[in-house]
C-alpha cells in the first residue's frame, strides 16, 4: 500500500507486468531480476497486485519444489491478483538437445 501511495504522489505508474522467478539452486526469489527476500515478498507483491499489475511466475524447472510451494502460498494470499504461470517448454526443448 505504501508503495502505491508513493507512486501516486510522484506520478509514477506501476508496471503492466512483472516477472517473478525462482532460480535452479537455493530458495531465492527474483522480481524482475532483482533478489527479494522471502519475508519481503508479500509486501513487494501486494501493491502491484492491488494496482492490477500482472505477476508472471516462472520457477526454473530444477527449482526447489518446497520453495516453489512457499511462493505459490504467498501468491494465493493476494486477493484479485492477476497471475500468469509461465511454462518451461523452451527449457524442456533445450535440455532435450
């Protein structure tokens, strides 16, 4: 909420979409390529979700399942969020070569 208020005061628009990824090693989350600690994830995503920003979630195919599950739990608690689960078909094709 604070982020949305600050952006409204400075006339900055929230992005139409953001990309939330989980790399293959460790339990880390990246929001548009910048690391966000798990305990800060909800606070970073809520203002975006409230503003209608699409959150595109793409864990790496080898990402830790428990980490992916924790992030899905955070996403599920964002009422009205526009979520997109990006497939890993491209990664699957590259690994098959």
